[in-house]
């Protein structure tokens, strides 16, 4: 039987993490910076293509259908996801470093996971992803219009996978299961 006191933070641990109320404030601030990063990624994606006039016309006319179609056709989802996730990860790191006492690795409890466990979970993730992709490619019930549009219009599949399949989920886990949970577990 495991020792139940292992999950209870020590008094010294409580003084080096953000209080629950400050954790909520930081989480909201990080989420706002994540949204700003998505906007920044969107505008950077637009600026590197010759579609800025079309996009801006759709934005200022309020034509959401045209804006959505152009976002798919011009492959703007991966820059948005990458910009938001990178901005969010940087914000989490700043919030943790601002509170003196624990390193980022200690704050997020990354030091408790052996490397072979990381490898096992990466392998399981790859197997599940490939399995779901096989199901989606062979059975219509498993296909989603969003992913179909996203992949079929993307000019850069590796960056799409990196941003939406890896970096964005890492940011989500770091923010919610790492940073927010650590501050709220008290």
C-alpha cells in the first residue's frame, strides 16, 4: 500500500507555489496571453501570404463564413495554434519563475517521471493516433469535417502536426494539469 501522505504538499512546498487565488489570476492571464498569441499567429500567417486584403475584408464586413473558409484554404490554423501555444508556454514559465522557490521542473512535478515512462506514453500516443487515423480513413462515422478540411487544405502537414498535435496539447497539459493543479491542490 502506498503512503497517502506523499500526495500532501509539505509546508515548505506550500510557501513556494502560488496561492489558489493567485493561481486563478495567473491562469486567466496566461489564457489571455494564449489568445493574443493565437491572434499574433493568425496575423503572421496572413502577412506571409498574399491574402491580407481578402482576410481583412472578411473580418471588417463580419462575414464569418468567408473568414472561416479563408482560414481553411489559406492554412491559417497551424500558425494560430503554434503562436498561442508558444505564447502560453512562455507565460507559464514566467509565472513559475516569478514565484521564487521551485524550478519549473519541480513546480510541474516533471522530476518524478522516469524517462522510460515518457517513452512508453509517447509510444501509446503514437499507437492510438495511428489507430484512430486508420479508423477515420476507413469508416465515415469516425471522420470529422473539421479535421478533414484542416488536413486536406494544409500545405504544410509537418507544421500542422507539430502545432496542433504536439505543442498545443503540451501547453494545455502544462497549464491545467501542471500549473493550475499545483496551485489549486492546497
